[in-house]
């Protein structure tokens, strides 16, 4: 594939990926996924046109080229959700390129994504969330590791953190205060309140941890002292949920869903929950909180008494 593109096209793609990773705050995984999706698209267009693609042919791609690519992807067995993700990456590249060089990318940007049924997250009930946190602490006989796992999961549920946000904390946050500044997606900062239970869980872990915890080092450590990874957290949560007979959807990320849903059930404001979660869109918060239309109307009426 790399030889099919002109050097100018390769340089342009690399510049876009660098922009996604730095200026737009994309994670390394996001940059890698975008790069793979765009390369697949360009590889198809190269074969479709039967010639090396420079910048001029790439700018000239039209609706037929887009339809041919989407038909080929679906014909290979790619699902609608995955194709929509690939199209999003392609559009992101063309939008950035068109803004940078001032050409008309309507043919690409107006391509409609295939429709698919969005999978709503499944939050746990409050008793199930508490049981899961308790059981997580019983997965390892070593006190410091058990305390570590409880601290991580408590931050996910008690503060609504993403797993990457919890594991990205440095020891400089010790001792935890009443609030925690979190840098989320897009390098956007937000303040989240820290419940006493979360402070106690983190303090206990820090007191038991056998490794040095310098301010500029990761707060949560693996057995040998390196940074704790998300797969290790997922494994301990999986073991706990299987012991409790909870569904496969009871993942670390489900604790974040549960945090949001339980706040809303307790009368929390949807906009405030959006801020706590760090969502750019209220519709995303609606999905996370499993909000139905009736509940949304109730929130709307409370916010707008004259409605």
C-alpha cells in the first residue's frame, strides 16, 4: 500500500495523523485506528483506479468512487457500524485537507454512513455495582494489590472516570482532595468531586503499595512496579463479575455508565452529569445514562417550568 501512494499523498496523510494526535488530542490508539482506516480506503481507491494516487486524483474522487468503496467493504463482510467508523476517518481526513488547502470536498463529505442500531451501554444496578467493588477486593491475597484494584474501580464508579483517566493519574494527586482535575478526551480538563469512599480507597492503596510513588510517576502500579494497564483491571473485574453471576457487560467501563445512571436516578441534572463525564454532546450522556424519552421530558420540564 505504501508504494501505491505518491510521496506527497503519504506526507499529507502523515501530517493529518500527527494533527489528530497532537492538536486534537487523539489517543495513540485513535491515531493508529484512523491511519489503518484511511490506508484501507486509499488502497481500495488505488486498485479501483489502477494507478498510483497523487493529490490531484485524491481531490477528484466522486460519489461513484465512494459508493464503489462502500459496496466493496460491505461485500467483504464488514458490518455497518465498522463501515461507519471507517467513513468517519475518511471524512475527517478530507475535512482537514479541504480546510487546509481550500478545495471542495463535498463528494466525500456528503457520503451518507450506513444506518445501524446503536448498542446502548448497560449500567449495573446499585447493589450489583457495590457487590462488584467488594468482590474485586477479594481477587488477590496480597493486600496491596487487592487495595489497588478496589481503588481503581471505586474511582470509575465514584467519580465516573474512564479507565484511561484513572490509570493516567500520577501520584501528585496524593492525598486526594475533595475534587480532582481530570484531563479527558481532546485534552479538555474538568473538575470532578471525590467521594469520601474513593479517598479512603486510594489512601489505603497508597499506604500499602510497596513501590515508591514519586509525584511524576503513575499512581497505580503493576506487580513489578511499572504502570498498571487496563487489561489487568479488566481481568480482575471479569473474574469478580463471573463469581457474582453478572453479565459480560459488567466491565470497568460499565462502572462509569452506572455512576451516571445512578446520579440521574437520584435526581441529578443531565447537564451537570454531562460535565462530570466530560462529554462534548448531551446525546452521548443520554446514551450513557440509559435515559428514556419520558425521563428526558421530565428533566426538560424541570429546567423549563413554562414548557
